[in-house]
């Protein structure tokens, strides 16, 4: 019973939190890239693209491994419960695995792009609930 109460409280907390943040203005930042003029600089930013691709692939791979581990842990827990008495069973759950959002890789890419001589500018604009600013 305490698990259900805890679960209900957690769900209520997150619903309230989403209402609180969902009503404010929503901002979006877009980035504009101006490549360097030299052939060396353009070759360098090509390497930046490859680095970002590898970073994204690594993030996705880590996410997949996390999901696999969470599923394996859950199944092992369920298997242990088969051999236990009803009152000795443990609660089994799948661990949370945060989805890769790619922001770390994008930031690394922008930094690399600038170090190659390219220019990166940003523009942040309100895209929803702008009247709440």
C-alpha cells in the first residue's frame, strides 16, 4: 500500500511541476553558422561534423546499453520472485534511462566550429506563451 501512495505522490508532484513550467513562455535558440574562408578551415569543420556524428552515436549506444541493463535487472528480479513466498517478494522495476538529447554534442560541435575559424551566432526567440513574459 505504501508503494501506491508513494507512486501517487510522485505522479502528483510531476503533474504540478509540468503545469508550473508548461504555462510560462517557451524559448528556442537557433544557431547560425558561417564557415571559414580558407580551405584548411573548411576541412577542419568537416572534422567537426564527424566528431559530432561520433558523439551522437556514442550517446545513442550508451542509451541502448542502459535500456538493456535495466531490462536484464528487471528480469533477474522477476526470476528471483518466482522462488519466494508471497510476503517475501521484492518490488521489481526498470531503471530510468534518460534519452540522449544531443545538447552536449551540439555544444562541442559549435566550439569546434569556432576553433576552426568559423563563426557561430545564436538567436533566442519566444515560440509559445510569449504574452506571459
